[in-house]
C-alpha cells in the first residue's frame, strides 16, 4: 500500500470508525427485543438511521451522511435530534421551590417565571446524581433529566416528595410519559423554527422558555441545547411529534433553490458536538461519586446557596468550594490517535499516573483528537503537558481550556443591535 493510501486510510479511521466504535462500545449492552422506542422510531428508519441502544432505548446513532458530516452540518446550519428518551418531569404544589432546593444546588426560589437554569441533583455524600435543566413555568416547575438516570431520579424525587407531604408540605411530582422532546441545534435554528411559529423568537434568549404553537400544536419551546450552538428544545405531545419532526427536517432555503437547512441528527454527532463544547455526559464525565467542584461545575452553585446550603451533600461540597478538591475535570488535546475513555493520563515528566480519561473523540472542527478526564489538581492548569495511554502507546497531549470550540448561545449581550 503506497503512502497516500496509508494516510487516507488513517484519516478515515480517525474521522469515522474510531468515534463510531467508541460510542457503540459504550452504548450497545442489551438485545433489541428488550429496548424501548420513542414515538419517532419509524420516522428515523424512513430517513435512513442506523439505530443503537442507549439507556434502554433504541435510538439513531447516525444517518446516511455519517457522524463527521452530520456534525459539521449542525455547526454550519442546523440539526434535529430526537431526545425523547430523556425524562420530562413536572413539580406542582405550594412548596415546590423549597422542596426542590433541598435536592439541587440551584436557587429555585429566585428563578424568574419562564427562565431556566442548569443544576445538579446531589446525594448526601456530595456526589452528582444527575444534571438537569429546571424551568419555572409559573404554576409548576419543569425538569428535564437524563435517560439513564430517569428511574433512579424519579424514585429519589418521589421519596422526598412523600417525606415533604408527611411534614404537611404540598408537593406533587409527575413524569410526563406522553410527551417527546426535540432538539433543534445550529446557527440556522432560529431561522428554521421561525417558519413554524407565529412568535418573534428574537426576544427569546438562552435559558428562557415559552409555550407556543408549533405547526398548530401547543409546545413548550426552550432556548437551550447540548451542542454549544444556538438552538431550541421543543417539548411536544407524542401524538404530534412525527408531524413536527418531519416538517422541521424538510425545512429548506428559499433563497438558493431549496437546499436543505436541517438534517436529522444522531447520538454520534451529539456526542462529538457536546465534547467540542466542553459539556459533560452523565455516566462518563461525572457520576454519583463525583462532586460539583471536582467536575469543574462550581459555577452551578450561586452565592445564595453557598451561603445558605440546605441541599443534600452541602457539607462536603461547601468545604471543597473553600479548600479545593484533590482532582479536577480538564480538557486536553492529543497529538496522535484519540482516546475513548478509561485510559490512564500520565505526567509528561515522570510517566506517573495522574488521572483517567472519561471522554474522547476526533474533533471534526479542530481536526485533532480531544478529550476530557480527571487529573490531580496540580496538573489541571492549561498548558500542562501530559501523556495518555492509547492502545498500549503513550500519546503526547496538553491540558487546554474548554470549550474546545467557541459556544454560540443566544444571549442579549451577543445579539447585534
């Protein structure tokens, strides 16, 4: 095989096979007969999706364009993700805010109506049970929880709700089983969604939400996402989600002859997009033995909660906020093959093991391997040289600041006047 073929083959493996193999190894654990399906299962197959297992669901891993091309299309236009496997929870009752503040690190009492916040459910040891987006809907709180955590989260919420009711508090927790969730992500997301709603989306900023009609169906539209791009998460009744999914996927640019503005997008691209954005995947980059401080998520704990505490594990977490933690989540760039997870991170000076990789992928935007992991705190500074053991070889790398690529959240200060 000549040098050109070797280089081409290596590039193909780095950009397509390695990320796919990494993701599939992490996902495929059950027989398809035992898997759940979202209301969009048939719609995914019609559009050429390759399905895989994720958190007990049969979900689209990729479509005909492949993970890399799909990733780049989202960065440059828009992608539509089915995230209906995630749990949508509503909390009602007069004491709903104080109830939830006992379980998460956010200041829920001060959360303005139709505003959302990313927060963390913690346990009594200070570990992260889940990350969640909480929205104040006026008469109730809305939570979106991770699919792999849904059962344990619901048991946790219901247990503490019962405890609250036993003390005379008014709290009701409901899982919304009849609703699906779409994530429309990318720089053209607002242009696309504007064709399907009557509202002016230019006034709906990042981490704000609004109930509106989408193609004649009442939906909850939140300006947020998991890619680092501008975008929306759309909560849709299951009986209307296929219609809305197809309508959004078929959006075209009128100005250039009708080329596509949106592509259906799978978990493979979602994983590489979120990693470029420096965002954690629960179960990989954090778990119930990882504290917010270790996970570099101290920013989710506002000043009011640092002063008052009152959430599970507050003693451990508040102590770490003052004194620091012995390890910390970092991002890194490698100079060879990508890491996939669980590889040792070594000191570049003496080869000593200083941590472990939690996520890794070949970055389509940067054209090089990136990853996240935990290292001893003395090695967490950007610019620190490291090595990672990848397939029995030591690959040189460097700790860098995250995100790996700039985020483009739609915030008031970033909107052109």
